[in-house]
C-alpha cells in the first residue's frame, strides 16, 4: 500500500471532523455581544409626533423590539406574522430605522400596524447602539430591559414558536428571580 | 389506507435492499451463480416497490389528503394539479422518495442492460447499489417518513413554497437527482473493480455509458436551475455561486473529468487508479451536496427545513460509505498498473491536462464553498465567500480548458506528429483570432480586450469541434458524416456547446446593462437602443395568488418589439411576495423587466436589463447534454450485447 493512495481517506477524515463541527453551529447565528446585557439607552421620539420615547418606556413587561423600515422588502415578509402576534396580544415596539415619518406611516397604513409604539430612528443612531446591521431585526426584552435574544432577518412561524415565544413567557419569571 | 400502503412498500423495499446487498455478495464469495443472480431480481423488485410508494404519495397530493403531514405542509386546496404532483418533491421527505425512486431506477436499469457483464461483476455492482439503498431507506424510515399522519387533520394545506411554483422548478430537481444518483452506478462499478482487483478496457467500456448518462442529466438539471433562477428571482442573475449551486457543480466538474479519463483508460489502459478515484469522488461529491442541502450547515437560498438528526445521519452515512470506498482504494488501487507509456503531445496527454484543470477547478470551488465553515471552526469569525472569489479563481482555470478542447480531435492517441497537428489547426486558429476580434465590434460596437479573448476561445472551441465532421465530409462526402460514430458526434456537439457557453458567458458578463428606474403609467426609460414604456399596472388573479401585473411595451426606433407582463405576486396561503420577471429573448439579446416595489401615486420601482447573448449560456448547456445522449447511445456499447444475443438465438440478426 503506497501512501498516496491513502490521501483521499485522509481528506475525508478532515472533512468529516469539519462537518461534525458545522452540525453543532447555526451559520445564520451571528453572536450578539448584547445578549444578557441591558438594552442600550436611547432618546428618540414617536413617529409623526414630538412625544419623546426612551429606554425607560421599554421596562416593566417583556416585549419585542422590532427594527423595520418602509424601504425594507424583507419586512413585508414578516409583517403578516407580526400582525397575527399583535392580535394575540404580544407587545411589539417598532423602531422605524433610517426612514422618514411620512414613508413609515404610509407603509403602516397600507399594510396594517402591528406596533403598540412606533419610534422614529431617522438617522439610525439607536440601531447603531443596538448592533443592528440590517432590517428586520427583532430583540426579545425581559421586564428589566435586558436583551434575552436577538433574531436577524424576518421572523417566521418556526422561530416564533421554537425560540421567541418560550423566551417571552419565561422572561418575567427570570426577571423576578434576578431581582430577588 | 393508501399512505399506509406507501409506508409498507418502503418497509418491504428495505427488506429487499438487504437481500440485494447480502445475497449477491455472498454469491461472489462462494462462487454460487444462483445467489449472484438474485441481485437482478432484487433490484427490479425494489424499483417496483419504491414506485408503489411514490405513487401512493402522489395520490395523497392529488386527493389533497391533509391528514398526511407532508402533504398538508406542501400543498393547498387551490394549488393547480400540476404543482400538486410536483409538490411531491417540493420538500425534504418527498424529495428523498424521488431520490430513492431514481436510485432504484438506475439499479433496475443496470440489472436489465448489463446482462452481458460477467456474472460476478454484475452481482457486485448490484450489491453495492443495494447497500446504498439500505442507507437511504433507513434514513427515510428513521428520520424522514413522508407518509406520517398528523392529527387533528388541518382544514387546508399550508401550500407549496411559491418559489417552487414554476414550470422550470417542476423538472429541475428530478433532472438534478437523476444526475446525482446516476453517479452511484459509476461508483458501484468502481467498488466492484476494487474488490475484484480487475480494471481493464472492458471495465471502462461498461462504465462509460452509465457515467455519460448521469452526467447529461446533471448538465440539464444545472442548466435548468440557472434558467429558473434567472426568471424567478427577479434580479437578472443566472449563477450565484451559492453553496447549493456549487454542490451540484462539483460533481459535474468531477464527472466531466471522469468521462474523459474513462476514455483514456479504455483506449490506452492508462490513468486506471485515477479513473477509479474520480468515479468514487463524483458520487462522494453528490452525497456531499445532499448533506450540505439538508443539514443546514451552510447559509444558502436553497434551504430545506433543517433538522440536526438528519444532518447527523447523513454525515454518518457519508462517513461509512466513503470510508469503506477510500479504504478499499488505499488497499487495492496500487494493483492497477498502466499498460502503456505516456507522451504529453498525444490525446491521452491532453486529457490528463484536462483532468488536472477540471479537478483543480473543483477543488477551488469546494474550498470556497466550505471556507466559511473552516474559518468558523478555527474560531476566526464569520465570513462569507462570494462571486468575486469564484470568478477570480474559476475563470483563469477554464480558459486553458477551452484551448485544450480545440485540440481534442486533431491530436491522436499515443503520439501525434507535430507538423500534422499544426497543419490542421492553422486555419481554425486564424479564423478564431479574427472572428474573436470582430465579434465584440460587430455585436456591441465596442471592443473590450477581455471580450475579444473570450470570443476567440469560444470560436476556437466551436470551429475545432466542427473540424472532425468537416474532415470526414471532405474525405468521403455525405457518407463520411452518416458513418461518423455517435460517440464522435456526441463529442462534437458537446464541445461546440462549450464554445457557445463561453461566448454567452463572455458577452453577458461584459456587455449587460441594467437600470433601476421609477416609472408611472405612460412614462418610459431608454436603455441601449431600446425604449421601455410602462403602459399600465393592473390587478391580476392567478389560481392561488393575486398579483400586480405591469404591461410594458418595448420599442426600438419607434418600432414595436414586444409587450411584457412582469408580475409582483402575493401568494394567499403563505402571504409571501414573489417577483415574476418577464423576458423577451432572441439568440442575440434578452430584454428583461422585473417589478421591484410599488411607490406613491401609481409609480413603480422597476429593473430593466439588456443582456446580450444570454440564451447561448443555456443553449450551450443543452447542446452538451444532447452530446451526452449521442455518446451514451453509441452502438459499440451495445455491440457486445448484440453479439451475445445473436449467438444465443440461432439464425438471429447478425451484428
């Protein structure tokens, strides 16, 4: 047996080790350093109004913070699901990212508004602090304003049922134990 | 009842697969012809059983049996019948069943068409195929049963992924799978050669038509996939270097190398262990493709619903199958010694070079595809590898291939005379250079050096492909052409197809123009010599979607060219939005219009493209596949069988 004939088998072993590693990691998951940390502070205003809106308005109950924009195609993909969640009573705060008030409001008028509060982030400053690098992105916050989870891209049924919903329902309990 | 019948047929097929694996193998061990013969009947029985299972699943789709979870997840009551039938392979479980149908189909075909093989070789080949069936059936029965019931029964299905509701996608997966799975036959032949320690001209001759058939299906499948992406994704691209596209391209590259090295092994008795390795690799890369698509370890637009259990299973299966194959190779391949000597200026020398370039290209694509995973595994962060890498690496590797192709027919086996070769390629070379310089000027009125180079390579490949028929015609007139073997016709056609493909790729990548515009009804935009006018946008209802459909008129110097109807569709059941681009095409150019987004007061954001010679890219692919059909049906592959039959039937037809 000559060594060069063993080469394919050796390459195979390396590849299998690599794939075994790959199976344990989700390539879509970009780790966010903010998980488990308090949500970054911001001072914005409500879309179409001068009412200020800041981090304090997010405290007291678990909720979803959804970065979206009227110019964002993928936001339309997740939109029907957000509407459905809003109907079920899930509180979603929408942050209109790098968008004008007029465009944002017109978009919501046309497609429906799933948001309890709509916040304007015209220059994307809050998005920068929160580490958003493409809309839509959705953050799950517990009652203390801690980021428990970040979802990149449109939310789908599977992500909602497997990850986000369980987090939302356990978030208050965890918050309670932490304060104790 | 029907879904249970299907499930039962799958279980029965599993039992038969075990028999197909064990009995013929034991037969070759014990030299017991009756045991060896079991392989053929088992292969046919298994095909029949999987066909029953497949029919049962199709029936469940046609009858809208929502109690079957897979049907409910991938169909809808308003889904048209054609798409209900094609929805069978619309997601993971059903596409595995289609995969099995084809695997057993190839097995049955081997059992029928390879009767002329020595008994023990046929038994071993069928046993290997049986072993593969065991693995895939086990995978389906344990992790991906398409017949699983689901209670309570939903009122309606969740509909087929709208991306898959397109005629192109109806046929794309079956063709691709035919190709992937088809390489299992070459793989089985390679394993049989390694076990038996025999690898001669006869072996190469048996393996060639099977390899070519698998390759031609793969070629068609990839071509069609590219055509579909162009029409359906709405941004004018036709190849994205997406991991899953690469997964289909890798076996194609290696399969192409295999076809050529098989020729060397048959005619000259050289490159034997290399050929066997390629046969294993082609199938290994097909398996790898399956793994990448279905495990979700790479980010891709072709996402199947992923499930870690499936990934682990396929990885284990891959490890076992390829581990055994490569171990056998390491143990036995040194026995395959060359029968002749090797000269570089000879057909076998050229084919060796062709193999080197194809395999390096495949390696480059493989590395690019897996690189994000490697970087992540080494803890260096998350990256993605895009078209710039692949284009930069792949194009320089294909240019020498185009040069080599041209030499295929003028350089003979063993050792070619230099002066004779030069005499034959003199005129085509001059023509190619002149034509290559002239083409960009004639077609686009703008000379780019790269375009001229691409044009030269393309013309060179095409002209030289015609060299052999031309020479035969000059020597013997029409008789020279009609008597040309199909194998040579196949080569001519496939090489001509490559030339067309190179021409298309060159022009479409260098001379395409596009524009994003904002148009209201009655407004127009000019691109190249064409005027695109948006006449109106009207609502339109399909069977299971609602759409905004634009009517766009294209004129050139006031002359009407075409009216196009691009659509933006909203599929009701899943609420997903899809772009359906509209294209007007001629061999020289495509005019492509896609609706992007509705804006205010009836205006739309639109994309318009003028893409010269786009069609040639696919026409080239189709010609290559047709060449494959001709080559695989060459009569010398059937000769052995005909001889045998005429010998057994007294007074039968003479071969």
